[in-house]
C-alpha cells in the first residue's frame, strides 16, 4: 500500500491489522451524517474507534449497512450547534 506522495501522515484508513479483531458498527440515529465503529483485538488489548461520514463508508461495508444509511439520511441533518 504505497502512501500518497503529497500526504505527510497516516490515518486509520491505511491500517493493516495483523491480529484477530472484532469490528462493531453502531446504527446511526435519523439525521446523523456519520456512523460510529469500534475495532477491538481478539485479546481485547487493542482498541480503536472512530466516526465515519456516511459518504466515506467503504464499499465492502456499504451493502450491509444500506438500510441504516437510508434511515440516517431520511431526516434533515441534526443541528450540532443547537443548545442542549
């Protein structure tokens, strides 16, 4: 996996995991524009979680998540600046 020449860093999108793991993906609420997922090693010693914008979900997962994506997109985006 050669890195892009104009990028001077790395991200979890580049990750190759040489250990067993479980990937948990959490259903977004209507109006959310991202989906949360959590990767945990089989021995539970390593963990990584992130929020992924709906448009950036990899194709290999998109087919399995299409119902959740449709529900999330069925409502206007949540106003994250609204007072709580």
